[in-house]
C-alpha cells in the first residue's frame, strides 16, 4: 500500500504488479514531495505515478503517462500523432525542447498534389504527417530517463490487455515487438532503446505502416519514416517579472505567449485587480497583437527565417505596446513589422490566395520537470493491424504563396500545441499544459498570471473563471485565402462567473461579449515551492483533468 495525498484527504490504493492505481482513486488536485502528475485520463495519471513510485524520474513518468494517454484519451491523442515536450534537467540546470512532430511527405510529387487539390481539411491519410509521438516517448527516456521501454510501457500494456476497443490487442502486440527488440539487442540501455525505436521507423513495423499508407492513398513512404528524428532544441525564452518563461519554437504558436507577456509587463496588472474590466481588456488586446504576429510570421524555423529576436526585442515591444488603447477594443488584424521596426505592417492585409488534444505535466522528487501537450486531430486513419492511429496535422499547413506556414517537403506544420515551463532563479517552478487549439496559450496566460501576479496555487489557478478571444486565424483551416479562416474579430468570451458589471464595461469598450458555463480549454498545472520542495498539481475538473502526487519520497 502506498499513501497518496489528494485535496487534503488521504486515499489508500492497492497497487497492481506494475503499480497502476485504479482510475476511481485519482483526484483533480494533489500535493506531495515525492513527485506529481497532472494529465487527462485518470488511468494515464496513474501510469505516471506508478513509475515515480518505482524510482523513475520525471522523464520516465512522462513517457509512461504519454503512452497511456494514447489509450485513455484516444480521440484527443493517438500513438501515431504528435507531442511537443519541454523538459527541465535539474542536474544540468537547463531546459530543452523535444519535438515529437513529424513533417510533410518528402516526395515533391505529393507536395504538388496538395497545391493542385488542397490539403484535406476534413482529415484523411493524405493529411497525416510522419507519426512522431512514439519516437518522442522513447527518445525522452533514452536522453533523460533511467528506465527501459519495457518498464515505461508496462502500465499501457495493462490498460490494453484489460480489453476495450478492437485495436487494443494489436497495439499491445506492436508494443511487445518493441520490447522484444529492446531485450534482444546487445549493448547499453540507450542502444537498446534506440533499436526498439528503429524497429518502428526503419524495420518490419515501418514496412507494415507503408503498406497501410499505400492502400489508403497516403503519400508517406519508408524514406519519410526513416528520415524522422526527434529533434532536441533550445527553447524560446523571455523574462517576466523575475521569471523565465520557456516555450517551443515557431513550429508551434508558443512564442506568441512570450510576445504577449512582454507587452503586458508594461502594465500594473496587480493594481488593476484580478478579472477587473481593465485586466481582462488589456490581456485581450495584448493577445490580439500576439496572434496577428503569429499568423503573419510563424512557421517551421528549419524552412523559414522567422524574425523571432526582433519580435521579442525591447524596441519592437514598445512600438506594439503603444497600440493598446485601454478604452477601446480593437476589431482589426494588426501584424507589426519587426524587420523595419514599425508598429503596424498593415491592417486587414492578407496574402492572396478545434482539434483533438490532451495534457501532461510531471515533476519528480529531484526537481526535474516536464510539460508536454500530446495531440492527434480526428478523424483518425487507423492501421488496425498494428493498432496505430494517425491524425491529420498537415491541415495546420496551407498552400498560400509566400506564406511562412505553406506546405513543403519534410516541413513541420505550425501547430497550436504549446507546453510551458517557468524558471525562478534558474530552477523550474511551474509547468503548464493546455488542450484547446487556438485557446491553448490564452488559457496558459490566464493560469500563469493567476499565479505570477496574484499568487494562486494550481488548484485555484486552473479553476477560477477564464476568458478568450476568437480574434485570430483558425490554425486548423488550410484555406489558402487566410482571410477566410478568421474567427470573430473583437470577440471576447467570458466565463459566466465573471461579474456582470465587468461584462457591461467591456461591452462599452467595444468587445463583442459572449459567456459560457463550459471550461475555456483544458489546463493542467504543477507548481514546485522552491523553499519547501512541496509539489502542487491540479487539473481543471470541469475539463475532466486529473492529478495525483506522492506525499512522501518513495523508499
């Protein structure tokens, strides 16, 4: 029996052979010093906790959680889809990004097909990039973990073996093939993990995948699978009131949160008051400016020269901040010009021409921290013989001439998936992951400032009312006429618990107000108290998020 702490109550859970807790015994917020997990499905949280209990670190537990999420959160994520991940290595005191996102087919003829026929917006095997999730999980364990693939996949095998969907048995068989290769390969732990990973991308499993692609009209081939790697990159970072905010690069939307925070640092948010009209207004206006630059400039930095240093510079930030009118809501799309240092590049100018996601944050007793945002847009293309489902993330690219996010051979789509890690004095203190497409970093901003400006702990930061705007392009619409992808300009959706007087004042400033009782996106959050080492984890229960923590350090 292991003791876990949930919501101030001690729950006792009988562990299975692999330490997986029963789903009913997982709550929505927890604290402890032995490690913590917050994610989507309760079974996936249990998988991560079981690895921490066995002495695994945050990387091991994150991989176990992510693998299990492909089962518990199927429909929001699949093992043939994608995962961006940020990790803080407490020993090295550094943050790195692991890119679990595949690219477009390498075949130029396939790319020509997209420009002639369009990228399938409704999803098909033609819209699937190279599956990146499995490589991400194994690479994370190889580079940062301590365990074997057999150990971290064990909770997932328990879930699969318990029965359910018709592909469960086949995915279990695929996982066991990788375990078999890992065991039979001589050499170090890392060499064994690499061999298991390569069987999927270069061996007989790859051959089966390619046969499925051909049968279903897909363009991916074995050369695409063999060329795929999980890239390890430096994060994009900004300072905000003594904290370091770390995001993935511009193959995600993440850096626009950095731009937004830079704008907001020029305002006294705390003095405005939490969820006051001024506070909601200034965040919304800053978000609009961040979105405009996202949609104008972001794309895969391996293919596009994104002016990220200029976008985050002091000079450009001051120019853009001057566009925020505290008395009036903007209804214009206003990208700036960071190259020529102008506040506005053009108003309403365009070049001619919500998705499935879940969440994962993990902390361990040694101070390591992981934030990942696994995803897989439906409808899936499922290779049932292997139990491997593919999403359709290529629809986040477009065929617009000259656009930084236009489709090219091997190019990664600019995705919405955007995990966050925050440092204080060089140590990781916060991890956030949010599901919700273009809402993701809007909700991250809500939750992050709830803590940084108003001192809220995760259980409050993820549950107090939130707000969002639809003042941006739809990241899932590949229409080459980008104007046709716009949401409602000037819109502002408020949680229905926000005071009526605030709603009226915001409407007076020109915001197009809507209210909702539903959660605005699906956040999970971890905070590590640097003074006590206590780990606090929470996920919004209305959004069906779950969390668990080990009260004490495992023996």
